[in-house]
C-alpha cells in the first residue's frame, strides 16, 4: 500500500474516484464497507472475533477503525462544550490521511507527499483533548453548519495554511467553484471558493498584521514593514459586511517587527534599525491593537440579531527550528510528535497565546451581553507545539535529497504539511462553529 495516503474519511464522500486504488483507499466509506472481503473482515472484527485471534494482516486497519469510528459516532449534536486546547497526540494509523493536496491546489511547498517526503508516520496521529473527544472532520457537517454563510480567513501564512487545509477537506467531498484568485505571485494570497450545494463561501485575505501594512509584506525586496494600527486591512475591510465568520490569525510578523503608525504618524517600532531613533514598543501592544482594530471593524458593520457574526481568534502556532539557522537542513527532521511534558517549549508560545485570550475577553466585554458579535478563541498553540514532525522541512521542494544531503538548504519548520496537523485546527473550528452560544 505504498503511496496509499489518500483516504477520505468523510461519510458524505460522493465523488467517483478517478483512480482505482481498490475498494479501501479512495472510495466512500459506504462503498468500501460494501466491498466483499473487507466488510466480512470488519464484521468479523466487531462482532465475532475473540480478542486475541491472529489478525496481523488487519491489525492496523482494526486500530484505525476503532480509533476513527468511536469518535465519528460520538459527534456531539452541538451545544456540548469542551476544552480542546490541552491534550495529547495519540497513535491512530491513517487518521491524518485525509485528502490529496495536489488535487486542491495547495501550495507546492506544503504538498509534502508530492515533494517525496518518504516517511508518512506524521499522518498517523489524532489529537485527544484532555477528557473529551474531538470528532474527525466532517465536511457535510461543516457545510451544513455554515449553510448560506461566508467564512473568511484573515492573517499570516498560518491563517493561509489553515484556510488551504479547509479547502482541501471540503473539496475532497463536495463540488466547488473557484470564484476568484489573484494573478501571479499573489495567487495564494487572495482567493475565494464557493460550495454551491450549501451556498457556502470560503475566502482568504493575506494580512500578516491583520491591519493595513505597506513595505515588506507586499514586496519582499523592501526591508521594513509600515503598519497602521488604526486601520483594518483595506481589502478585507471592504468585504467585512459579507462575513458571517472571520478567522483571524497573526503574530509571527509582529514578533519579527515593524514600524507602527497611528493617524498616519509613527508611534514607535519593534526591531527597527536603531539609527532611526524610533521608540521601542515591543510586540505585545501592537499585537493587541491589531486584533482590537480588526475586531471593532467586524463589529461595526452590518452584524445584527438576525445575522450575528462570529470572530474566531486563532492562537500562535510556533515553529520548530529549535535554535538552528533556517538553512540548516537538519533543522526539523523529527518523524514523531512530542508527548505532553516531553519538552519544555511552552515558554515560546505562552505569552503570545495569552494575549489572544486576553484580547478576546476584552472584545467580549466591549460588546456587552447583547452583542451581535460572538468572539471565540481557537487555541491551537499547545497541539501545534507538540508537532515538530508535521512541517514540510526539506520537503518544501520536490525531491530535496536527489543529490544527497546538502550542507545548506532551507527548511520550512513553521507551516504544516497538507494533509497534516493543521487539519486538526479545522476539526476544532468545526466544533466551535457548531456550538450554540
Ligand atoms: C479500541 O479502543 C478502545 C477504547 O478507546 C481501546 O481500549 C482499545 O485498546 C482499542 N483497540 C485497538 C485494537 O486499538
Ligand atoms: C482550557 O485548559 C487550559 C489549561 O488547563 C486552561 O488554562 C484554560 O483556562 C481552559 N479553558 C477553558 C475555556 O476552560
Ligand atoms: C494525488 O493526485 C495527483 C493528481 O491527480 C496524482 O498524480 C497523485 O498520484 C495523487 N497522489 C496520491 C498519493 O494519491
Ligand atoms: C490612535 O490615536 C487615537 C487618538 O487620536 C487614540 O484614541 C487611539 O487609541 C490611538 N490608537 C493606537 C493604536 O495607538
Ligand atoms: C537619531 O539620534 C541621533 C542622536 O540624537 C541623531 O544624531 C540622528 O540624526 C538621529 N537620526 C534620525 C534618523 O533622526
Ligand atoms: C439586553 O437585552 C435584554 C433583553 O432584550 C434587555 O433586557 C437588556 O437590558 C439588554 N442589556 C443591555 C446591556 O443592553
């Protein structure tokens, strides 16, 4: 079963499989259940086999089914609340093999399988929150929950990573149309898909500071970022009245630094060249202001009791260069997650994560009890911190080791492979969106 990485888990999967991988690999669950020898085997597993019969051939499948369906069957009907932010990754063979990223126009640099990443063990894990189940992603449930709605992702390349994951999860099971995509080098930075069966739209807006910015974020040849903390990003702000759900994710570019403005006047900087004499403002305060300006823009437009809007603030997803230079080819070569408590890396993300929680609480307080803006936190910091194995690493390009291990080569130890751990962000997002207020 080499290369058997594409296994839609979605019970609504209904597209005919273009390639015949046999009945198990690329057909709907119902279809492969109907496949003779497997359904017999499965029935055998569930009803008739004593616990210890030699079933070596089926044991990974058995474990897979056990893990997957004990969770699929416990999908809460909405309303149950659960803290997904703490837990552990538990072994679940095949669980993460959710789609083929080549078919959903993911960035080539995140399509680790196409790029020849040889180990696939990073796809064999399921996030187990402490004390409650996290159901597998269900594209039908997502689209039903979002019927008639527009879901917008706004932020940095981690927001994009998650947005692309969602597109892959949805397009693997449902028909779609690409409504627009910017031309040229920005083609991954501004796009919108439609899912006509449920009248759902999903958009992505590249605003790594959330708010308006010029300089490096638009043109990599420019050294500095000029960031207007009082002005929401213009392209998303122009569309904000159409959003029902806005997922915001930013922090990496603010940690890196910028020159900050209010009312078009410089008010300070972080990491700017010292000879410019700007007042240092750190990263925490600008990060809060960027979230605040964005949330208030989303509040001010047409949200109403009839059409409430949800803002989901995603927390910081740390990288795993582990102190090595980004061109060290060994920067992130792990092939297994960390177990909770195995490493102490919480100091990397704790402060930035807490800022997002604080800003969410402040935004709720500003809205008061009858606010038509619902503010939620998608806290992925912990689960992401445990996945050094889930990044593209050298496989951000095709066949990186064709000429042996190079002395210097850039690794991506920040974004996640698609499919990969970032799909779990969307599993949690689905539960947040299904939850009643
Ligand atoms: C099936 O799941 C149960 C409960 O989660 C677990 O105790 C058991 O070990 C699992 N069996 C296999 C074969 O993975
Ligand atoms: C979730 O768990 C974390 C860690 O125990 C805790 O800090 C946080 O307050 C919890 N969140 C909620 C909403 O209970
Ligand atoms: C993914 O899809 C592409 C394009 O259809 C195909 O060439 C490739 O073999 C598929 N990969 C896997 C692992 O199934
Ligand atoms: C910008 O200036 C206005 C007053 O002109 C002030 O109310 C606001 O808090 C300032 N915003 C930031 C991000 O500094
Ligand atoms: C920064 O301050 C120094 C010392 O006061 C001064 O000589 C220099 O001209 C200033 N630079 C700028 C860009 O204002
Ligand atoms: C919220 O709505 C309730 C019911 O309409 C009303 O009684 C209450 O005064 C409102 N609270 C605020 C702060 O507006």
